[in-house]
C-alpha cells in the first residue's frame, strides 16, 4: 500500500472517530491535535533548524492571553481577536528572534528560556491585564458560520481541520527550497554562507514562522479551555513540547504528532489512575530513548526496513 | 584588456588584497599581505603548514573578520561584506577539510549550491522537487565532474576522491568569477590527483583561480604565477621559474 492509501485510511478513521467515541475521548483527541500543532511548530526550529528552543510556550501563551484580553477587556468579537492575537504574537516573535538568534546551540536555548520566563513572570505580576494567578476566565468559544463550538464533536472537527491545515503548511515549508536551505544551515552553516545563503535570515524567518504556528495552537488552546493561566507560559509547557518532539522523532513530520499524543495521553488518561504521572512520563521517555535514540518515527522506520529486508532474504 | 579596463587604462585586478592583517590573541597569522591577481590568472599560493594560507582564504571569503587592510573583488570593496554577499558577487571556494552535506545525495549537495545564488531559495511553499530546472542544472554539473552516475548516492557512501570532486562541483556550479581552491589535492591518491588536476585545467579562462597548497610539487604546473607565504607574509612572488630559483623559497622549504 502506498502513502496516499494510508493517509486516506487515517482521514477516514479521524472523520468517523467522534461517532464511535464518548465525550471524554473526543476531548482527548482535540487536546492531542492542539499539542500536535504546538510540537510540530517547535520541530521547525529544533528538528529542521537545529535550534533547540526552550521558550516555545511564549507563542502559545501570548496568543492565548492576547486573544483573551482583547475579548474580555476590549470587548472585541472572536472574528477580530483571532487575527489580532496572531498578528501581535508574530510581531513579538520578530523582535524576540532578533534577540534569541544572537546565539545558536546552548546560548539560543538559554535566551529563548529567559525570554519566555520574562513573559511567564509578567503574566503572574501584571494583574491589571492578566488577573495574575487567577488567570483570565469567562471566555467563550467562537461560533464560525453560526455553528457553536461548545459541543465537543463540533470542536473536534474544527480543531481537526485547523490541525490538518497547519501540518500541511508546515510540511510545505519543510519540503520547499527554503526548507532545504534550512536543513542545510543546520548541517553546515558556514558552508551555506559561502554558497550565498543568508544563514541568519533563514533562521530568523523560520523562528517567526514557527512562532506563528505556535500562536495558532495557542488560540485553539484558549478556545478549548475557555480559560488561561500563567502556567501555560511556564517552562513545563515548553519542556513538554520539546519532549514530544524528541520522543516522536525530531526532524520528521510525523514525530511531533506521535510524541504529542503520548504526552497528552499520559497526562490526561494515566493521571486518573496514577497520581505521579510526571514520573511515568519520565520513565516512558527513557524507554523510548533507550530503544529508539532518535525517536519513535525514525526508530519504527528502521525496524520496518529491517523486517522487510529479512522477509526478502 | 577590454571590458575590465579601468579609467586609468589599467586592468582591474580580479582580486586585490592590500595590507591585510589578522592576529589570533596577539599572535599574528596574516602580517600585512598585499597582492593582486589578474582576471583569468591561475595563482598558486604555497607555504609550509601554518603559513596562514587557510586564514587568508577565510579573510577573503569573510568567514573571519580582518584586523586591518582591504579586499577588492573586481574593483569592488568587499572588505565589510558578509560571506553570502561575497558569494553573490562571484566568489566561490572549496574547503581543505571536506565540508559537504553527508546525509544528502550528491545531487542535493549541488542543488544547495545552485539555490544559494537563485531567487528560488526564498520559495517556502512550492516543493523543491518541482523546481525541475535546478535538477537539470545539477545533473549537468555532476556530468562535468564525471559523477553523474552517482547523483542519487548519499555523500557518506562515496569515496574520498569522489567527495573532493563534489567539493569542486559545488563551487563550479555557481559559475564564479573568482574561485578559491583550498588544497584540492589533500589526501588524494596519485590517480585521483591526475583527475582533479584535469578538472582544474579544464576550468574556463573567464574564471580566475587562486589555489593554495602546502606541497610545492603538486600544483606547480597548474599556475602561471606563484606566491610564497611564510609566517603570514609574502616572501617571494613571481613566475614559476623565478620562484623555484629564488633562494628564499628553498630556505622556507628546506629549512635553509
């Protein structure tokens, strides 16, 4: 069976899933979708650009907070808050990119972490805007074309559509000449410069593009929860995303999606039975890295190739 | 002469280096080098290990920042330009330590080189595979260096000699005006040296070539003019016969 056939089966399964599953599982799937966009957008930097960011929560949190603030305190409707939140977050990413890309490697990691911690602290302290530790409550979900998204099935399809579009846009980016140049700057930055590629610019554009899709996941996140708290800007949020990317397989399209699914499942499902779900997450992560050092997707691909080779022999 | 003639009736040098200096932590690596390479010339720069040859190249390409002096490329001051800007003005280089994209195919390596100077490199939406013209060009370049049959092979799976030729192909793909070759024969067997030598002799005369080499005999017959570098300074410059006959050359190479 070829790839398109597999994709068709997957599409069919995702389309009929809400008919078979209960409300809890439908909501679980929506959360996985949101986490998948978030991880996939981070993967652009970590996997394809070789730039490990520990501040990706900034984009989820900023767009969620800006959208919530515009709705609650400015009285704007959803049709205005969504594009404004995306625009404002992207503009802030343009600025943060200028600062964070002063460095690469560990320096970049520390700068992204520091910038995100500033936002996290601001969310806690700037009570007039963020309501501090109480978080912003009293939010609603939008109703595109008059269809209320308060129903979990409607929200599922809305999120699914947004996820398919986001992942497709990310895939196009990765598969384009620009994406090839980005991978080039990860593998041989000096060589790329000598070949005429503006390495810094390639990284900065990717930083902003990655932040934009992170902001998209932030909008869905705040629609889903109808509530936003400073913890969504915390280091834990960033770390979970980078864990998803590494566990699933960085630099692959499917990896962050699988990784995000594992993290969300453990967090929501297992935590009902085991209180210390973080411990289990750590354990699962160690097992993955021991058996598949470069992540689940590349690991499975290798097993599959070996199995096929054995069958031929 | 002709198109490159300047107002004074003098040919504009392809490469003009004036008073170039670079020190690493107080230790001078390049100690005030001044030299000119004319368009179409084949210049060999030789010198023992540590003479500053690769540092000189890194200053020319902009990978290192100079302490003093200036670099002109076909009359244009490029001293303050970034490496990628110099590439767009027609400067290309190869590396002594092979610097390729190891996991990628030979074809993809050439594609990255072609993309570097193409406006297509900013296309972030249309799949790379649909840029058919680039693939055609890449095939042509690989044919030129006799590696067309390995186009789909990852770099990691081809021999060292073949990688050297990919290094050359990546630079040639950009159709540079000035080509800087950093020890293109390093680590090659005798047969491979002949092949790379033929490749260099086959470069069209529109391209000015500067070649650095620490082994005097390897590249001697590829160049018209030779510059001998020692401790970051030019000590002898002239035609092949002049340089070989100069006692200072022998001093450097035979330790006096």
